[in-house]
C-alpha cells in the first residue's frame, strides 16, 4: 500500500466561510422578552416550596415524551429527598442540605420501601 502525502501545510489556514455582520449581530443578541420571562420564572421558583416545584417537575415529565417508569423514578427520587430533608423553600437548598440527604441515603437500607 502506498500512502499519499498530504499537500496541505499545517501553517496554511483552512478555507473560511464568511458570515455577514448582520447575521452575527442577530445571533449574539439575546431576546429581551425571553430573558425577562426566564428571570421571572427563576424568581418565582426560588420563592416556592420544594414540594410544589417537584410536583411541577413531575407534571412536566409526564407531559414530555419519556416512559412512565422514568417518570416514576423521578417521582420516587423527589419524594425521598423531601422525606429526608423536609419541605423548604428552594432558596434554602444548599450544599449542607444535599450532604444531609446523601448521608441519610447511605444509612438507609436499599430495599426499605419493599413489602416483606
């Protein structure tokens, strides 16, 4: 087999495509309405209790195109989290709360909810 040497030098820049300056401006400028909507959603979510946020999350998952078993998995995880740390505002969740949850999960038996 013979190998053909590459005729392109490493110092030669590849051909570039030109993008119109107007296209760059529209692509890089965020939509102010979208930013305002997202900011408002985040602020409302921060004020909400975890139980309400998790209900909304599960409702969104049910409406999406995922399997029922995946929705159930998410629901069980959310319920376990609430059971371990309690219902609180989203702004109260921090590293310490998550550590508490993870430590409690390590101590619980893996089949704790299974009927005997």
